[in-house]
C-alpha cells in the first residue's frame, strides 16, 4: 500500500488525501518519493507522548494526531503508555493525562495518523505492509521508480520535438551564393538521392557523407522536377568551434508533419537511452570520476545549458531523467537496482532474505554510495571551480 506519493523533497507545501494515499507537493523540485506501508519511525507512538484521538460511533480510533501541534484535531488527549498500530491495533494510555483513568482504544484498520511533519497518512497494519507483498509485486514496485524516470524522459523528448523545427529532409530549401552546391547547379527544391552511390535516407546521411569526404569531389545524384541527374561537388572546409567540418552550402527543408516530429522525438529518446547504457557500461570497464557528475556538476551543466535556450534545457532535462532511471537500475545495494536484485534472489530461493541480512546489505550499499558521492562532488568542485 502506498501511504504517500510526493513530488519534490523537503518541507511540505501542499497535501491532498485520496484513500488510501496522501499526495504531497514539497518545496524542493528535485525528484520525489513514494512512502510505502512498512516500518516508519515518524509514525510510531512512543510511551509518554501525548496524542489526540478521534473516535467513531463504535468507539474505535479513526484519526490520531501525533504532530504535537499547537492546533490539534478535535478529540480526546491521551498520554500513551503502549501502542501497536501494526498487529494488535490498540492504543493504551491515560485519558487527559489522568493516571487514574487508564484506557485502551481499538484502532480502526483504516485509521489515519498525523505525523510529526503534520502529514496525514493512513496507518500501516501488518497485512498492508510492503514486506507482506508477493515477490512479483515487490519486483514491480522496485522497478517502477526507475521505469517512470525513463518514461518521463521519453515524454520530455516528445514535448521537446514540437518546440523546434521539424526534422531536416533531403530536399534543399536554400543554396548559398558562391557555394560548391551553387557551382554544381544544385538549386532549392532539388532532392538529394545518393552521394557516391550510397542512398541518403535523411539529411543526417547527407551531412555524414559530406563530412567524410574530407574535401574530395563527390558524385551527388539529385532529383530535379521529377528527373534525376548526377553532379560533381567539391566540399569546402570550415572551422566551427575549433573543429574542421566540410560543407557544400545547402540548407535542408524541414518536415513539419506531426507524425514526423513525433518519430524524431521518439528516435532521439531511444538513441539517448542507448548512449547512456553504453556510458554506464563503460564505467565498469574503464572507471573514472570524470565520467560521473554529482549535484555540483549537474548544477553547473544545467546553468550552461539554460543559457543556450529553453529547447536545449528541455532536451537536457529529458536526458537527465533517462540517465537517472538507468543509473538507478544498477544492481548496487542502496539503489532500486539493488532491491530488484534481492527480489530476483528471493524469486529463485523461494523465500525472502531475512530482514537483518537485507538491512546489513542496504547499510553497506548506502555507505559505498556515500563515499562515491563525496568523491564525485569533490572532483566536480575541482573540475568546475578550481582547475
């Protein structure tokens, strides 16, 4: 059972309850989290604390205010001596703090509790806890987080594709004066069919062939007014951002069809996913801190990209989201991938790993991740601010 679904981190800005889940928006727009039913120190009732309980007509507790707020809910103050919100579903204590009035209230299975952060959540009886779920349910839940990050990245790229001009086609929109293309009598409206005998399915093929020519004369087959002919073109070299490239002075016509744009957005997301998988694989074959970025590095790169314009920032956010999902799938304790690995082991063994052993593995994983985060952050500070 999901007790809380949060967008963002930090202090709560807004909350909305829709049984059995509380939806919250928090101040820091950095990711989010899902609070599953399970052991949760923030909703435990310790002996000696005073809570406000609200009862129904059957004298069952349906709401508990454990926030110790100056403005508690309407109900009965109870100084807790013993509480079990998991198995027995009972609260024992002294009504109004009067030790001569010991009481024991039965807690409704679907009661809610307001925790110390003033977030109202449903309680977590044993039968609703994540540990009681079937192994395939645990596997699906642990996989869902990274999957949603990847899915969000795809959605962002599908939005991005409509914020820029459509994909370039092999039809020419403009020819520069005095360019190699104009000298070869290539004109606007012509369609490039092949270069040096190789068919050009898209403008990327055209650009690649021109750049790979290294300035050598190429045989370009074009379609003019329904007729085809082959012309000789010699690309010119040009230095762009300290990199030598070869051009023939043409500008491609774009395809503004919605389907073409959607295909471009999807293909970009797929290729980005492939590149990130390759980069993650490279970490294991040739590890280097320079291949990783922490909060400092991401902030610096985001700042640089944001100066390039909204469309670049949108594409960067899509890449970051996909990257986060893929990295989170790495089978390291402390990441969702580590939990997925434990679920698979449980599936093979036919029984779960003991909670004590799982806790030790998680602790070791978090320790290693913490060391890695510190190392990456230090390296980022050196790269971006000192070097």
